[in-house]
């Protein structure tokens, strides 16, 4: 967690991709329970997340995925190829091994309904500002 605290001060380095990409920004609420929030964050550390989850995210065509938290609010950024079809690819992700099991497991921490897929739990956000060129 020390690395995360340092990144909060210095910023987060972003990968550069050789193809045109786009981003989806989404939000989700966690249950308001500090112990559950700590557990949720722990399950998302590289050494704890089920190996099938990042593998599946990549198989669905997602190039980068980040989740940030402020209080009980999660903010996720997905970086995908410019021609990525969200509904199609998220449907593929939902059908991959262990993905449904992971989503059910995460429901313990999230203010969402049991059985919802990732695409159903996360609400897409509307961009309201972009620095003009």
C-alpha cells in the first residue's frame, strides 16, 4: 500500500499503446463497511486476484483496467481498442471461466444485486470536460 500512497502524491504513470484507443469510465458503490472495503482492496492486489480474472479481461479485448476508490465510490477506467464494442466484448467476458463466480464473490463487497455481471454492476459515466486542443 505504500506504493499506492506515493502514487496518490506523484500520480500514476499510464501505458502508451501503438494503436488508437478509447476509454470507458464507470462507477460502482461499495458497501459502507471499512472491513469489507479493506478486504475488497486486498482481493484486487496482484498476488490475491484469481489468475483467470486478469486473463479474462485481456481475452475480452481490454488493454488496461484501473479501479480507484474515494470513500465507498469506485471509479474504473477501461482502455480498449478504438473499435471495441462494449456490449459484445462484455458479453464475452461474462461467459469466461470463473468470471461469474468472481462477480458473485464481489457482491459481498459491492452495493449491487447478486447475479449481476460486471457490465450490469458498473455504471458508465458521461464525460463533461476534456481539455481543448
